C-alpha cells in the first residue's frame, strides 16, 4: 500500500477525527494537490463558516473571509470533477440554489455535501445510492446516506405509541416504506414488538428510522469493498 493509500485509509477509518485529514492534506500538497490540501485545512479549522446561514450573514455584512472565499471557489470549480470521477465520468456540477459545498449529478438525481474537505453526505434514490455509494465511500469518509424516495410508515403499537417502520419486500407491491430484504436485514437498533412484527423494523421517531436506514446503506456499501 502506498503512502497516499495508507493515509487515506486512516481518514476513512476515523471520520470524526480531523488529524488524519490534515496529515492526508500534507501528503496532497507534497504530491501536486496543494489547493485541495488548503481546502481540507480551512474546512477543518473553520467548519462553522461552511453553513448557509453564516455565508448569508457574511455576504450581507460585506466582509468575506479570504481563506473561506478561496475554498468556496475551489468547491465550485473542482468538487464536481471529483464527484464525476467517482460516477464514471458523468456530468456533475453545483446544485442550483445551493451553496458551493453541495455538488450534484443531474442524470442520476444524486447530490453530495462536502464537509471538512471530503464528501460527508450522499442523497439520491435508494437504487442510485446503492449502486454508487460503494465507489464514493472508497475515497471519502461519508457519514450519512439518505434514500430520498423512501420514508417509514407510521403505525400505532398497542394503541398508544407511534412507531416508524420499514418492511423488507421487493417487487411490484413495494412502496416507499419497503426495502430490499438484504438491506432490511442490516437495519440496526430496531425495537422488537413481538412475533407479528417479524417483517418490520420499528423505530420511535422518523429521524431514528432514517438514521438506521443511513447506517444500513453505509454498512452495505463498505461490505461491497471487501
């Protein structure tokens, strides 16, 4: 394994840690990618600057931060190329009405968000995410994957608690709350509600059910790399 691959592996293994990112940035600078290296440093040092509300405030006050301005320009001009290379050369660009750290591929209906120098969020239909997420997580420490055409259904349990549930099923009868069985089996942290609920994975809130689906998508994508 080359130094670059080893340093990137450290980034992927510790997505919450800035240090491996900064070390990888040093390697990028020494190997012909000084601009990306600078982006990693700025986004790690000033993550709050890469928030839509903060940027609106900055522009309104007329006092942009120079290093942040340079980083935003790199994201707008270079991030689409990085995503395109991960998607087989498909045309990618900045998403309309979004900030420069949001990049999309119109032909796939896929969008990503950059955080701390790397892609952190991937969104698209479940079919698109399942197809392309493995190539993205091989190069970027993705922390969240959202299937935009899926949502849990709300069910009453014992007449009191609301549960937000996924069902494992495929075919013509599959709805927005139905998942491919293999992905369904990877859902973590569900609430067991008895034998009659064996074909469901139940969660106490909509967000917890979506977080579980994100975790399952990432588990599946990472497993595809081995």
